[in-house]
C-alpha cells in the first residue's frame, strides 16, 4: 500500500460558480420530467440548455 496523499481541489476551483436563480414552477416541473426521462440531473440539463442558448441567441 502506498502512502500517496489524497489530493482534492477547493470548492469553486473547478471552473463552476454556484448561483441562485428564480424559475417558474411549470418550467421546473418540465425540467424535472425531462431529467427523469433522460437520466440527467436537473443541474446537468440546465447547463446543457444554457450552453446551447448562449451560443445560439440573437440579440436585436
């Protein structure tokens, strides 16, 4: 057995930022249904949807 140290990063150093967002109940229900159907977490789905959205939005 080796005595190598367990290395962990401090929270927040993974390139992610924790934020608080208000969301309509019906939108949250749709996300939860989609999460259950696809086996993704709510967080993963929100990140996928936001990533797609910011790359494909057009500002007029």
